[in-house]
C-alpha cells in the first residue's frame, strides 16, 4: 500500500520548538550573570511571541497549510539566538531586533511577490538601488577584517552586500518574463558583472563567489544553455587566476588553505581550533555554554558551525546541513509546478545560494575550502545576514502554489 | 544541578533534531499534486500531450516540456501559460511563428477550448481539461448520457462531486462547497442540475464568479473542461474520476 506523505503537524512542531527555546533560555539564565537575565528574557520572549504571531496569522487567518520551511528557519534562528545570548548576552536583543526585521521582510516580500506584474515594474529600480548600494559601500566603507564591506551609521553596522543578495535574485528572475519573447541575458550579465566586480574591489571574495554561483544558477535556469555557462565559468576561472598572479596580496589571504596545521598559531588559528573543539563535541555536544571555541574570534559568525558541533553535537550539525539540502530539493520539486517561471527561478536560486553559502562556511572552517568568512545561513550572528536569509526564504515560500491561496476549501 | 545539565544537552539535541529531521524529510518526500490542466492533440497522429504545468514550453530542444522533433519547429518555439483568466500562448521568437485558428499570433494570444494551434508544420488541437474531447457544437455533445460531474480545485487537486439538484458554493457554513476565505461571499454561487446538464448561477454582489475568464451574469451552461473561479479559487468542471 502506498504511504501518503503529509505535512508535519504544526502544533506539535511548534510545541517542540518552544520547549527547545525555553530550555535554552533557562539554561542561559541559570548560567549567566544576573545583569544579563533581562536581556535573555526579552530576547526569547520577544522571539517566541513573534513566532506565534506569524503562525497564528498564517494558519488561522489565512488558512495556509505546509509550514516546514518556516519551522526550519525558526528553529535555526533559535539556535543562533541561543549561541548569541550565551556568548554575547548584551548583543542578544540587537540580534532579536534584526531577526524581527527579517521576519517582517519575509512577510512583506511574500506580499510583493504575489503580484508578478508589480515585480516586473520593480526590477529596474531594485537593480539600480542594489548596485548603487554596493558602490556606496565601496566608496564609504572602512576595511574591517580584510574586507571593505561594512557601513557604520551611528551605532549601527550594516553589511549591504547581504541585502543585495535578495535584490540580485529578484532582478535576475524578474527579467525572465521577457524571456518568453526575448532570450537575451545581456542586461542581467551587465548587472551581475557590476555587482561581482564591486565585491572584488571590496575584497569581499566570499560574497563575490556566492554572487557568481547564484548568477550561474539563474543563467542556467533562464537559458538552459550549458555551453555558454561553461564559457562563463572558464572566463571567471581565468580572471581569478590573473588576479592571483598580479595581486599577490589576494593569494596571501589563502596561504594557510590545505595545510592549516602548519599555521597553527597564525593564519590557521581559527580552522585548527574549530577542528579540535568540534571533535570534542561528540554526538550530543558538551552542552550550551560549555564549549571552548566560543572564546575564539568570530566564534558566533564565521565559526558558528564549529560551536554547534562542540556544544550541540554532530547529529544536530548534520541535521542543520540536511535542512539546507531539503530546502533546495523542495524548491526544485515545486519549480516545475510553480505558477510562473519567475517563482521557480527565485526559489531555486535562493535555496542554492543558501546551500552554497553553508558549504563555503562549513568546508571553510574545516580547511576543505579556503576560509572566506561567509556566514552560515540563519545560524550565524549578524543583523544583515539574518535579515537577508529571512527575505531569501520568501522566494522559497513563493514557489509553492498553495502560498498565495488564502482560506481552505471543504465539502 | 550538574546532572540536570548533563541530561539537558541530550534533550536539546533531541528536540532540535526532531524538528529539523521531521521538516526536512517532509520537504524531501512531499510532491506537488500533478494535475492535467489541458491537452494538446496532434491532428496528424492523434498523439496527446498533457499540459501539467502553469508554463509549458513547446519546441524542438531537449529541455522543452513538449518536444516536437520537426525541422519546422524552433528549438524554443512557444510557451503555453495558465494565467488567472485562462490559457495563453506566447511565441518565443520562433522562426515559423505560431498560428492560432489559421492566423499568425503577434507575441501572445488567449487560448480557448477547441482552438487549433500550429507550431511550424505541426498542427494541434487545444482542449481544456484532462482529455481531448473533440469539438463541442451542441448540448447533446456535452451530455449525451447521464454522467457524474465534479469540480476539481486546480491548486490542490481536490475533487468535489456534484450531486443532487443543486450544489451551493460560499463562505456560509453548511454550503455544499464551503470556501473559508474573506473575499468569498457567504452565498457565492449555485450550480443547478437540469436533467444531467449543469448550470452555474452567480449569487454574489461583491466577488464575481468567472467562467473561463468571463463574468457569469446569467445562468450559464457548464461544459467539461470549463474553469470556474470564485475569488482566488479556481475549479475545473469535468467528469467525476
């Protein structure tokens, strides 16, 4: 007999996530100093409220079904908040605000995506705004940790390239509707070259690589022309080699790659610590707040995967990675039956971007790839990153035909 | 206290893994329901090509949904798209063009049940619904015998059988087909059965009932393959499976 696959039970899953969050909060309150307790209560309380508000709105008011995508995102963000509140309790509320802004962006973007005609009208303004933002960053940003990708406004620091990721996919997919009478990729290639070139000038090679990968995914989905894509990749490889040949300081950033143990206390310091402490985590970890990797620079950002391996264990780390794969498979499956190719391209590009970024992060900290300093989607600390991830999730959600159907039907 | 903390780490990991694995496995296994929205029938060979996607590419290339291996057909010849108000065909800059009922289309044209579409030398009949029904000329063609009909939700694929003398549709509790959405009227529409032939009547003053993209203003006869829309909800009228 064929087993019928059903959506997960929202009430049960939400109860499990809430329990997870409450245990994390109580553990942190118990371990933390008394002045940080209020921060932890505000962070987890606010987040749980936002979570329930979203699901009540979507399920009871809009009558939607199928919440796996959001449940994964909410749980991953919970892990991020837990680690942030554990390592930097004073920054937890700030991370919560960024998360709430991201969730708001997720909802607003879903509303915008509902109307394809409106999306088509938005594509040029969004393209100019995105490119302008990168140029602004290039001109006004200061070099931080080797890359010129942060803008400081008052007490706020923003990484515009994270937000431009959303615009990049939106613009790339929005020009597709024209494809039904115009197969040219020229405008998108010019836009992509502008963005990737600017990122290179900012020395933000990790993000540039992510943009290039996303460009390849969008181009393939739009044209299906593998020969052109091979040519583009070959040209990019050649360009990369030329950069390494004539700009040796770029190569010097990756000098430890492949043999980090030889640079144990210098440029391989972070990778070697990640590998040592990850191994000590075992299957179930040493417990939230009990790790040692948390004391290493960028533990909650670039090295977060190591912190999860150490404090939550390998099984949970593997489950997190599986969830990125699941998002991509879900997007690919639904893309064939999507209401429009626009949704199909947006979803596949967004999910592929997340998986690629996660791979760069995980393989980077384990010395399988050069350490590029990219974040782990939804899990790493960082306001711009979390906002960008939630907005990218709107693209994945939009591919499902049921997303824009409000209410239920029964006989 | 130390003991509690010791077990907490197992509990935390178990809870997170339960959610992530459940959701991930569900996403990996769930498949969108496949539904045949329309059919293209080759007039020369009688071969049928079901249209199961919202956008269906027709052409000679390997990556098209409907592949026609003829020199007169361009690699990417046309796209058939299901939009809010019915089916459209787009000419994707094909060399030979797309002809609809003998006339060359200019970029795009709306498709109707029974239209003849030519992609190069390949001539097809277009039928809305799950099977090629042939030309419909009179009532006897559509109801030659007492058939059991149903409305199928195009998005979910759920089928609602039409039984009795009438079927009510609306937000009101107790409607035969109850649609719980804010923009659906309490009494949205009624379908009446007259000797096996079904008619649709619009009852709403605020949300129009659409039949193949046209507003229903008076009782209108339903034919197999008709698309009925109540607000955001589209249904296919056809024989009960």
